[in-house]
C-alpha cells in the first residue's frame, strides 16, 4: 500500500534552515508529481510546493518563493523540502502528498516550529 513517511521537523530559530524528507513506498514514485502541504493550528491545509515526476519543473506558494526549495531523488524514492530564512509564520505541520488515480495520499506529518 502507499506509504509516505515524513521526517526532519523540529524547533528552529527565525532565520534558520531545515530540510524535510519524505520516504515514499508502495507506488511508482518516479512517475508521480509530488507536493508538500502545511497546516497551521486553526487553519486549512495549504499547498506549499509541487514538483513534476522528473523534477524538471517546480511551483511554490507565494509565501515561500525564494526561501523554500522542493526536490526529489527518484533513485531513493524520496522527496525533500529545503527551508531557508524561516519565519514564525512558517510554523505548521508539514505533509507530503501524492495524488494517484484521483486519490490523495498523505504522510503522518512532521511538526516545524519556528521560534526564538
């Protein structure tokens, strides 16, 4: 079955950096576009970034453009999110997402807290 397992979250100071990883299994990772979403307390889950199957094209939410970079390693079935210049408003649970045959699959999420 499809499994997405995020890791790499934690506490970081404003202005700091963090890299999230998402290990994927149970489907053909290299042919699927992948995304990162985030959900802050009391808010809806929002799209952060998307990457095409071969990694040649990416898209970002305006709030993270120039600070976050989505990437993937198809040989390792792993999705990444490099987050730089972190702000307190980036605090959220971050989720890895795969859309397969009109169904959305999610990981369990990883908490990112940006605070001094």
